[in-house]
C-alpha cells in the first residue's frame, strides 16, 4: 500500500494548512536562527532530529531555519504557532514558548517518517514540504491519565510516554499515584506510605470479584529526584504533570501503612490484592485531615502544576455509617448524615489546596457537592460535565464510554484482557462530544478532555501502548480541533500509523475496510 506523504498525515490536523510547491532540505549546512526566548524550542528540535538525521543544526545569525517569539501574534494564544516552509527557508513563529514547542512537533511530523526512529538512518533525504500553517488548539486541557498505582511503571517508561504525548500535542499528563493496590508517591514525613504501601503480595487475575491470583509480589515507587526529572522532561515538551493522590476512598494502601488513619485504628489491613471498589475508607478525625494536608503539602512541593488532583471517586460510606466517630463528626458539622462526609472531606482538602495557591481537581460523583473552586473531572455522564459548568466549575471531559482505554477496543478472543462490560473502539473515541447541548456561556469553563488508562489488567509498556494507540490519536484530534470529520481523520491515520510503527508502538490495527487484519496474539503485550 502506498503511504500518503507526511504533510497529508498530520495528527492532530492543523487548523489551517496550505501545501505549496517545492521542498526545503535539511542538511549539514542548515543552521538555526534563534530569536531571544526561542532557545528551548531550538534545543528540543535539535534533540528530536539528531538521533535519526545526525544533523547538528547549529545557531547562526544568517540561519535559514528561523524560530521566533512575537508577543504581537495575539491570535495564536498561549499554544498556537505559525509555520512557513519554502524552498529557501523555514520560519516558525509563536506568541508564547509553548506555541513554538507545538510547532516543533509539526516539523517533526512533516519530515520523512523515519525521523522518529531514534537511531541513525542512512540514505534518507531530510526534506520538509513547502507549507503554510496557522494552528491554534481549541481546548487548553488535552490530557492523558496513566494509572501507575495498580501497576507501577519505571521513570524510563514515563519519559517515553511523555514523548509520545508530545508528538500528538497533548499537554497534561495526569499521574494516578495512589490507590488501594499501591502508593507510589514519596512522602518524607510518612516513609511507610511507600515502604509498606508501595508493595503488595500478589495481584488478582481477571475482573473484580474473582478468586484467581498470580502469586507474584508487585512493588515500586518514585524518588523525589525521579519525579523532578519527569516534571522537567515533560515541561521541555510543553506538558504539565498533574499529580493525583486520591482520598477519602481508594486508600487501602495508605491504611496498610498507617492503620490509625482508618475508621478502626486497631485493625491491620494489607495492601489490597483485588480489583474493584474497596470498602475501606479514611476516618474523619482531625489527625486524618492533618495527615493528608501534610501529604498534599509534599505533593505541591514536588509538583509545580497549578492543578492538584484530590481523587474523590468511588467512596463507599458503609464504614462511616457504622462508625460512632464518623456519625459524631457528621453531627458536629451539621451534616444530614455520614454519607455527606464524602463531600465534607473533599471540601477540607480543597480549602487547603486553594490556600496554597493551587487549583484542586476531583472526579465527579452523584450526590457529592464539590466546592466551586474544584475543577470537575466528569467520568460517569456527559450531563454531569455540563451541569458542573453551569454551576461555575471548570470541567474536564473524561466520559468512561469514550475515554477509558482499559476497555477493549473490539470484541473477540484475540483482544488482550480488559475491563469487562464495554467496548470503546476508535470511532467511539473520535465521537467524544465536547459541544454543549445548547448555546451556553458555561462553554468557556470546559477546559477540554483526557483519555484514561487504568492498569488493573495492564502491566507492561507494550500493553499500555497497544491499548492507548491509536485511540489516543483520535482523542488528540478531537481536543486540538476535530473539525475535519471522521473520514478525513481516518485517512490521515493510515499514514500516521507508519509513525507509530517506526516508534515501535504496538497499536491496534484496522478492523474494517481494505486494510483490516487480525490482532496479533503476543505483540501487544511485549515490552516497548
């Protein structure tokens, strides 16, 4: 099959793209003309192109490849860019540094597919097609969530994950750091959180409710230096890392390390080895609030992100209903009953994060009134997103039926294990609806959307990437612009799959049309 030229296979599609005649060749004589403020983009460009091309791209006052910042280009906003390529030279311009970084990724995609190989490529002419591009993202939250609590992934893989996000102009890595099955966030004040909570005896095999286990211990957590490396590496590519240390549910690993945090301090629990929703939740005494304020302080010391995710989803209330201390707390706070402690706890943590000058994020849940300052991550119903926006919340779409990549991509025995009950195929992801049900000023409060990969069934980098791609390509298209339509996107994706192949990304193949082929049994699970 003949592949389309790279300029016709850009993902996400630029807002405006005009292809002209001619090409610009990058060779040993090509130099960069770097205006003040454009140095980070120049470093990124060199670092991305050098492994395959061997080109140094030195700086020179008369360089034919110019990178410039111009604050007068207000129409490009924070992340937009303009790119002009002619046979005589290249001009990449933006109003802000993040725009230049996005433009660098477009330059990368315009070059022959082999530029992504990460190793020397011989015999390829490195040419850019003559184009005029003006490109501005529609949404400012273009995210991907990776759950490293259920199955830990080392820093080396997170750096690769960031590189793949940046190629698709995604700008938020939401890192799910804690859950019932593991605590991966280092907290100097409470080292037992990782020493005890960072390891479990074994892992369940199959869906929640089963009784099969693999018998293999699982452990891992990050050091502050590793997280600093990740944050810096992501920032160099225009990506913010948003940490999530969830509460008051999904805390079994924390309770294993510190029983005094629970509703029954005399009870000793292990780190949970099962999947599903654990009934164990935090107690609601003052020392528990102080504990998690300290955790959040250390999270905010490590992560400079303006957003801090508090979790807040799937919090059973049975233990509170049976706890005299929880019932007494609800009465003292004037709450209608223990069930209301869920929102009360999140309000206390929200207040702490706001006092620190940050913006709290929480998952939307039925019946839980979140403080106005919370950015709402709507995962159950799209209607929740619009209702939250009308109440004055910032909103991120995370509808599980279109953005949860732990669900299988297709029916059939060849598909790797996944979350049961739903199939989320490529077209479903592309169909994610970010438009309001009617014209509404609350639309401005919708920040964007993100894809989620929960890792109960996913323990290798190759499996992560097989489930993520090309579904994350479709999401990236929707949150960047998404105005071109399914057929146009599907046509460009044919060429973009070549990029994924060159990068060594195991990705779900075509399942309909002339390029349909079977899903391989083993490749998706190999380490990347």
